[in-house]
């Protein structure tokens, strides 16, 4: 009788468990899905992306000056060219030229590259003489038809003094000096010693040695209008940095113009942007007339 009771009890429990529809709980493992993180960049953030490689375009100067307005004069004048024999304080015989008879005299000083002399400035000298300026050029010592030691570039200020003193004796009182390379350095020295209206330095250093050299203090004290011109990669590699340093040391009014390529000094007139260089010079002069 007890066995029958136990069997019925077990049978009852089994039926009850099945009727609830529940199964014994099981312990399932749990997994934590990590949050997605961006993949690290292959290029460190401290470096800028490399520029895309493209063909080098033909350079077109930024039109800082209206070429048509500046290069085409409304009025031109007839002028004469006079040859001027000069003698320096150390008895060196020089030859200079004077174009026109305008009140403002533009002194054009040539560079020191092989074969360079005052003829390098002749086209520009004639151009400005037609516009009513005077232009004066000279062969520095040992160059062109001038006598003297070609290597004594530290004495070029003596040559410049001979020209300016002659023009002062002729009654001229207003001067601008535009120089290339060693001519630009000499113009800077002249701007320290004379009361010039303005100075233009093209592809130059601050001096060729005493007594022609200009100090940083003298340049910083110069109050006249100044124009500095260079190419990006002048073939004398120190020139671009020297021009930019002079511009940085100078006080206003001042201008800096940088053209492409490796041309040095007056060689820039023969480059594709030569008219732009000419226009920059003419515009500078018009501001001083």
C-alpha cells in the first residue's frame, strides 16, 4: 500500500512540473562586446599631408601694377644724351651719361657680373627720359670705359659721389637711386650720405665693404621710400634672404617684390615678367615725382 502511494505521489509531481512550462534555470556565460574604436591614422597628426604633385605652371606675376596704364605714357618728350667725364676723390677717371633734363634725376647703377656696365640700364634710362625724368648712368671703376681697379668694389661709393656731386654742381637737387647687385648696395650708401628722394635695391647685399657698406642701424634709420626686389632663387643663393632681411629692418614707407626664377639684377628685364619689373619701377618713380 505504501509503494502504491509513493508511485502516485511521484506521478503527481511530474505532471505538475510539466504543466508549468518552466524548465530548470541554466547558467549561460555572458559576453561583453567591446565598443568600436576608430582605427588609428597612418599619418601622424603632427605632420601635414603631402602636397599633390602637379606640373609646375608658367609663372604669371600678380598684377600689383596696371601695365597698360604705366607702360603706355600719355605724353612723351624729346631729350638729349650727354657724356660726362668724371674724376673720383682718388683720381680714377670715369665715364657717365645724362639722359634728359627733368627735375627729378634717377641714378641707375649697374651690377658687377661679367661684362656688366652702364649700357645695361640704357633702355630704361631712355624710357624714363621720354617721360620727363632725368636719368644718369655711369661705368663703375674698371667697367666699360672707366679706368681703375675692377676688384675695388668697396670704393664704389667714391664713384657715386663723383656723379652726384657733378649733378649738384649742375643745379639738380632731387635724386632717386636705383641699383642692381653692387649698384644697389652703392645706392643704399648714397642714401645715407645724400638727401635722396627714394632708393631701389635689386638683388643686393647691404654693402661691398667699407666705405660703401651700410650698417643695420643706418638702414633702420632711413626714412625715405624704399623698394626691394629679388627673385625667389637668385643664382647668388644668399641674395633673397639678404633682400628680405633689409626689408624687415627698414621702416615705412617700403615695398618688397619677389619674382620667380634665378635671374640676377637687371637680368630680370629679359624674363617673361620683365614688363612687370619695369612697371614696378615706373610706379615707384611716379609716387616721387
